[in-house]
C-alpha cells in the first residue's frame, strides 16, 4: 500500500513548468501504470506556463510514497517540469488550528 498504511490516503500532485505537448499524457500514463487513480484534476495555462493540481488515490499502488514522488520528480525533470507529491494530511492539519 502507498506509504505503508491500510487506510486509503489522498495525495496532492502538482505539476508546474513551461507548457509543452504531452504533459498530461505522460503524467497520467505514469499514474495509470502504477494503479494510482485520479480523483480530481485542475489545470491551466497562463502566459505559456502550465500549472496542474491533482488529487489522487494511491491505495492500490505497490510502490511507497517516497518512491512514487521521486519517480514523478524524475519524470518532470525529463520534460522540463517540477512535479511534486504531498500527503493530503498536511493540508487537513493546517486548517484544524
């Protein structure tokens, strides 16, 4: 299970960089191959810059959170983007204060 717990956890993935052909396709292909389901997605292009945020469910992924994050970062580097994964708990706990 994703990050070694049995309860499904949501993960926030952000993708930022210069707009180019195939960003969405390459990112979604990686997620699909790793059994990571997209729950919600938002993307914009402003002034030639691409910005995307996804909320995903990684409960069926066999890789750990750190490994998925590293592989997505590497994918992003290969196409000139910054891809970052964050556990949703970070945001949930920030708003409880």
